[in-house]
């Protein structure tokens, strides 16, 4: 079974000017627009260029996962192999992907056993590239997950690594570098992304064992790699209660993060706290099942109330008042004409991917389409059209300046919308406080915090 994505990064290849310009362009939209903040941690421990290196990571967010790793290697060009089914979406899309160096990888669970033979050439080339000092990146879960948890690993990556070493009679040392990705938000722009690397694992101590017992050597290496990735990432193992635990993490957990000195706006700090928070909740559930069931039931009740009433949990602490909230709404409405002007053409960049996503069942492609379709299709077309239309009625330099400002104008439109929705929720909450149901909902929330105080302190 193959991984979903695989990169081959060649040390000897010096990227040309076209590639550098293309990467600079795509990196801008990735680092400045798709994400508000990107973090690449522990990059200093990556072995130097020319050392055979296999990077292995968890997989959660479709195309965005490999793009994050790609941009963490700032001076390398990447050729990568991706899941075969995406080549069936549209002939033009397939032609484009092949044109930029992508090739299909066939998987047992998706394309069938008869298609696996097509992967042999890709494996041979990858093994040769690895032992020659290139960098290969693989996702052994063989498909992205839809939650923050680590799925079962295929041994395809260990097989590739040891067979690469065998090409040179085990004389070259090959390293496996565990890695993890973590997102503040899978589905919207202006979130945060984190790529964190672990400690390189040398395969050299396992060469003798592999000669005698290949599967045992692969299993031992896999255990080491998986243990590191689990330690790096947020891995919520209780999938039966995943949604409830994740709800607690995103609501109540933030209060405890602040209480313990964590910056809720810093994703690396929140990752460390979220791991502790979720681990303690899961440990509590394992030891006190009845009490945990009560906690989960209360959390689900609170979640349902917030969803139905369209409220934000944080407002229970912030306690917004009606008159100040209405004043903020009036101020935002005064800016609405400016917001309406800012919608063109950026609103189309946001809407177009969602029109395609409606036909797809896998919601984890949301971020990929928001980035790829916008950066590669709608933005170049719509921005060029805007430049031409503006030039027709003004000077060329005015059209150029306006076009260059469109990303900032688009971000204004996005944050205005967020601010408007936020103040509407605050008004809704201020009105809810006067209703009879408020006391009951507040009581459920207080009971949740009382239990969490016991668990976390």
C-alpha cells in the first residue's frame, strides 16, 4: 500500500528562474493568505543535503500537508507523486499536474490490486534517488485522516528505505526523519500551520537484522518512527468520543491554557497544551468511566445548545453587553459599503472552490481546493481581468497598484465578515442572558468546568 504523497528532492538539481518565481508566488499565497502564521520547528536537525533522507509524517489535510513540508525546505525543488484518483477529476487538471511533474500513485484500497503493478517503476526510481542522496517524503497512513489522530501505518516506507540501502550493499547510511503537521483550522483561511520535525533515525544499526529477518527490522524501525510522530502531534485516540473531546479542547481547554501561561494565539504553545489536556481527559476516562460519561454527556449538551442557539462558548466568560455590542454593529454597518466594494474579485476566489467541493464527500479537501484552485486558476484569471478593466478606465500604474493591493483588500473583506459575525453572536448572547434557559445552560457549563478542575489540577 502506498502513501498518499511522495516527494523526491534532488540535491544536484539547481532550480531555474521559472521554478523560483512559481515557488515564490505559491509560497506567498500559502504563507500570507491561506495561513496567518506558519511555523517550521526543528529544521536545524535535518541532515545536510546529500545525506539519504526519508521524511515520514502524519497525514490529515490532503494537499496542504505536503505543501507545508515543501515550503519548509526553502532551497530545494520537489517532484512528487500523488494519489491516482485526483487525476480523474478533470482532463485539464490531470494535464496540468503532469505538466508540473506530478505522477499518479495507485493504492490497493482505492484503485484495486490490479493497478499496483504500475507503481513498481516509481518505487525503483524512488529507491535509487534516496540512496543517491535525495530526500523522499512519505505518509505511511496511506490516506489522510479526518481527525487529529494517527492511523495505522503501512510498511511501504520501511520497505523502500531498506531496499534502497540494499542497492548499495548496505554501505550507505540512510536516515528516517519523523515529522508532524498540525493546523488551527482545516477549513478556513487565515489559520495557523505547524510542521515539526523529530530526531533522525539511522537505519544502519538495523542492516544486519534486515538481512536475516527483514520484517522484524521493518517492524522495529516502524515502532520507533511511529512513537516519535505520536509524541510530536496531537493524537486523540478515543475516536468514539473524539468530537466531544475536541469540543472540550476548543472551548474549555483554552481557558486552562491561559491559566497555565500558554498563548492561545501561538500554535506551538497550544499544541503542547492541547496534548496535555486531551491526554489527561482520556486518562480520566480510562480510570473513571462513569464520571467521564457524565462529563461527555454534559459537554455534548453544551455543544448542542451553542450550535442551535448560534452562540460562542467564550462569551460566557467575556459577558458581552447589549448596548456596546449594538454600537459596534452600527460601526461595522457604516463600513459595509467599503466591504461590498472589497468583495470583487476576492469573493469569487472563495466561492469557486466551494462550488466544486459540494460535489465531493471528503471534506478534508476543503483547504486544498481553497489554496490550489485559487492560487493557480481563479486568482491569476480574475486579477489579470481586474488589471485590464482598471487600466481601461485609468492609468496603467493605477491599475497595477490596485491589482497589487487586491490580496490586502481580500483580507480586509475576510476579517470584516468575521468581525460582523462575531458582533452578531455577541448581541445574540446578550439577549440570551435574559431568557429563562440561560441559567440551565450556564449550570451545565459550570458543572463541566468543575469536573475539569478536578482532572487538570
